[in-house]
């Protein structure tokens, strides 16, 4: 009986030690921890950012189209109604873009994964996340500019409603800027800081009656 009791205690201690070993935090270097923090934070923010802006564009599309369709002529002028239709069309493009190509970030081996990525794989994941964030921002900026410009030309040149055209362009541009500024970019900034070469050079400056040296930096 005493032997069985001792065996039970020994098994309990071994299991407890094993549990502690499994639950122990992964020992990462400062650089690896910095990559983990950036990529994992962007991973969490990306899902919220996609959902928030998809919902915002969807509500803008439905609301603008609803007002344009159901508001009486006493409430809305024709140019204002056309502007609302353009707003609904632009918002619909935004919804489609977010649904077809959402910002997604791969965190396999990161974020307290029990099978951590190697140092090389960790840097590759950082580079991949940075490229996806950069591409999303470029699409956000250039795509938004293209859609807003199309709306401006339609309302301005097509209908001669330049006031509504510029109002629509201004609102659309402001929304695009807000979407860009709220996008997750920690991985992109960290990748630029770690991998982008920075050079400082001395450039001679010769002017009338004076000679000097200027420092030029690229990043």
C-alpha cells in the first residue's frame, strides 16, 4: 500500500513538472520578440480593420442608395440625388474590395505557438506581412483615388454638377485617408527599419560667394 502511495505521488510530480515544461514561455531573443509583437498585433488588428471598414462601406452604400431612391423631389435636387448614387457606387466598390482581397497576415509559428518558427522563418513572416500591408495601402490609396476621380468626372463633366462633384470627391478622399491611417502597419514599419538600407552622404554646396557641405539621407 505504501509503495502504491509513493508511486502515486511520483507520477503526480512528474505530470506537474511536465505541465510546467509545456506551459513555460518560449525563450525568444529581443529581436524575435519584437517581430512577434509587431506581426501578432497586426494580425489581431487586421481582422477588426477588415470588418469595420466592410461594415462602414456597406452602411454607406445602403444608406446613400436608400435616400436617393426614396427621398422625394422636394427634399433632394437632381444633382444631389446623383451624388448620392455615386456615393453608393463608390461604397459598393469598397465593400467588394474588402471582401475579395481582405488584409490577411500569416502568423504560423508566432503568437505563443507551441511550435515556434525559426529565426529565418520568423523574418520571412515579417517580410510577408510587410508586403501585404504595403500592397493593401497602395490599393487603398490608388484605388480610392481612381474611384473618386471617376465620380468627379461623371458628376462634373457628365452632369455639370461641379459643386456636388467636389463635395463627393472630398468626402470620398477623407474616407480613404481615414481607412489608410487606421490600417495595421507595425510589420511594414519594422521591416523598413530592419531591412531597408539607410545612407547618409555629404554633398558639397557651392553658391555665389559661399561654399558649404550639406548632409543628405535616404531611407
